[in-house]
C-alpha cells in the first residue's frame, strides 16, 4: 500500500511539473510572439503600402488592411519618380550604393584581417595600445569625423563622388573589422605560428597559408556586418554627396521628406523596400553563418 501511494504521489508530481513546464513554455512563446509582431509591424505596413493604391492609402490611412493591389508604385519608384532634383527614380542611387558598398566591404575586411593578424600574432611594443586606439573608433560617433573628412576629401578632389564615400567607409570600418578579426585570431595557437616560422614561412606565407584558410567564420561575420552597415549608412552619404551621386539611403529620405508635391506614400514605400532588399537578402541567406561565426569565435 505504501508503494502504491508513493507511486501515485510521484505520478501526480510529474504531471504537475509537466503542466508547469508547458505553461511556462506557452508563456515564453506568447511573449516572443507579441514582440515579434511589434517588430514586424513596420515591415508589414511598408510592404502592404507598396502594393496599395494611393487613393486607398489617403482614405483609409497608412495603417490599414489592404483592400487593393497594384504593382504600379514599384516601377515608378525605380525609374520614374522625381528624387533629389532628377526624375529617374532610385535606380541610379541604388547602383551608387552597390558601387560604394561592395568594394568598401571587401577592402575594409581585408585590411581588418591583416590588422587583426598583426596585432594577434606579431605583437610588438605598444601593440596593445595601438589596438586600443584603433578600437576607439567603434565608440566614436560619426559626427566627430565630418570636418576632418570634409578637409581630406576636398584636398583629394573626391568631394561629391562615390569614390570619396568608398574611402570614408574603408577607413571608418577598420575599427570594427580589426576588432572582430583580432579577437578571433587570438584563439589560434601560438605554437602553430612558431612552427611555421621555424619551417621558414614568412609573414605573408603564414597569413595566406595558415590564417586565411581558418578564417571563413569571422570573415563571413565581418562581411555581413560591413555590408549592412555601409549600405544603411546615411550621415556620410547626405553630407559628402548630393544629387545623382547620393546613395539610396539619402535618396529615400529625400523622397520621404520632399514637400514639392503631394505625398506619394505608395511610391515612398516601394522605394524603401527597394533599398531594404540587399541587406534583407544578406541576412536571409547569411544570418545562420553570422551567428555561427560569432559563436565559434566566442567558444574558441
């Protein structure tokens, strides 16, 4: 009888704990779903308004369930609507951003990898201080660099050009790329580098034959970070360029704040979606590699 009573009490306690566990899981998922809806609501509004007709938007408001469907806003936003003094849509600005972002991402990532390799495996007197000075740029607001960059770009005759923005983003991104790569390369065993040096391998041979082959996780993280940061950057684009030379972020803001004619909310929403497609694709296809690269660097 004692065993039967003990067994029934044990089964009841298991059911109680299981019920508490399930209630806890339901509460956690409900909490996450609420915040997911809050975060995704602006994206839903932008997507919906890009396919709604303008009369419906002005009649029912920006936040309303769509009752019409139209693709007319997308071609207008791409190649016809007037933005920043030209009536070519955001097509030119979109390609400006591509021309700016791709080389700036590649160059800043490569330079950051070399800097991280030097600071992690070829240390010298003052290297830690130099690393601290370089990573100080991570915490410095971009507004501080506006006057120095204006002076430099003016002297180099790169004002109001995409090439000037490429130079700015290559240098501005070095603090992030150096920080990421250096912290990852510190985990590489020093004995591996010493053995390569004993065998006669030099600086660049070790870098290309040993360090780079084990670098894809952190390089993927750095590329994703740099691409999205440079693509979404607005301050330098609006300060150092104008008109046909501006990146798409400056053009979208100019389109949204223009007071020359009635607000074309459908075209503005389509332009925002066009500007958001590249970083969304980057995170959609590379998000798991981004998280994997960060965790690998942390575990090592």
